[in-house]
C-alpha cells in the first residue's frame, strides 16, 4: 500500500485521509494493527477515525471491543463509499504517473505545411514508437495562426518558422534546424543548368508564384531582406499547384529545403545563396512561463532527433 501522509501535516482537506485510515482499521479490525501498517501511532489513527465520525455525524463507526474493533451498522454503510473514493484516488495517481512518464495523456501540436513534408512525420513516427498510449492531435497552419492557437491554450507545442513577423519574444523557441531555400524554375529556364548557389536578387524582375499576394510573413520575406519586392503574378495556395505553374513557365517560386524532395521532375531547384545568415530557422514553440506537459517535452525530444537526421 502507498505510504500515507503524515497526520500532522496541514492539508486543504483531510476527508480523504480519514476515509483511507477508516478502511485500514476496518480491514484489520484493530487500531493497533492499522497504525503499525500505516507507520503511525495508535493515537493518531484514533484521532483520524474520531474526526471522520464527527464529520459524518452518524455516531460511532466502530464498536470498541476488549480485543480490537468491529464495524457498527453506520460503519458498514460507509465502507462502500470509502472504497469508491480510494479506488478513484488510485486511478488518479496512476493517470498522473503516466503523464509524468509521458506514457499516457494527450499531445496537441501544430505545424506549418512544409514541416509536415519531412520533419513532423519522422518525429511523429519516433514518438509513436516511444509513447504509443499518448493521444495525439495535429493541426496545420501558418505560423501566426499556430502561435495564436498556442497562446489560447489549444496547442501544447507548435512547429513554426521565423518567416513570420509575430511577436516571437512571447514564446520559448527551441531551435530545430536552419533551413536553406531554393528557387524553383522550369526545366528550360536559362539558369536551370547553373551549378552552385545563386543570389536571390537574380530573380528581382521575375514573376513569382506565391501563396499570398504580399511577401510579408511568407518565404518571400527573404526577397525583402535582399532589397527587392517580388512581383507576385499568381497567388496559389496548394504546393502541388504551385509546381504546375512553375513547370508551365508562368513564374518562379521559393521552395524550402524540407519540401525539396517532393518536387516534380520538370522543375529545377536552384540553391539560394545565404547572405547574412540562413533564410529560415525552424523552431518548436511553447508559451514562455507556461509549464510544458510531459507529453510535449517528449515530443520536443522526438523533433530534435528527427531534425538531426535531416540532411543539411
């Protein structure tokens, strides 16, 4: 049996202690034996039973006999209720132990779309193997939306990128990887055979295919940092459709490294030259000052392990 709390400790509500002591006395039929089993003094056990009797107001729960005690009618009526409470406490303790070990409970996380192409699936596979009993729910969205969901308490963790202008200082950012960018051009583009990184400014006059008409808060923030505002000719949200526009010669598009393995064969990827640091950093975000659940801590470890296996 689990160790009982010290009867002299101050606790907000001793009723559950009274019930557990009551059950121990009822089980052994003796204050002395119950005290020995609990590691208490006999007088401490007697006080707990007396407190329960006074709280219930139904008279004595035990007949005091020359040798031991015997449940009264009132005591027999209390037994099933005390057993129900004890069983519920046991279940609660087991659930809390599982949460502490990330063996159970739930994980709610979100990720931006291209993180779902490689990083998140690998991390989730690791996590499932390590913690198969955790209930996992996942959302996909842009970094600002994910951070809002995180702040509101709807997510435990979010995989985000630094392309957003959201107030990231509000969050604790756990660095996962630095992600280079590529420019996707049609196979017949003049630069398609170019070897080595190219300056993004080489495409300052190009038509661009993007998921937003404005570059702010998107991958095209990289162009703004390089001193030009890209001309978005086609707004296309879905990545497969973007590739179709590029392959047809309607524009060029930025592709993050996490999605580079999924491009179609009639597109060429040109590595963007890093000027002034990596084009994009990827983080796992949690709310600063808010305790992380054990399940979220374990998933953060899986994300780091998966990120370490992704080629630079």
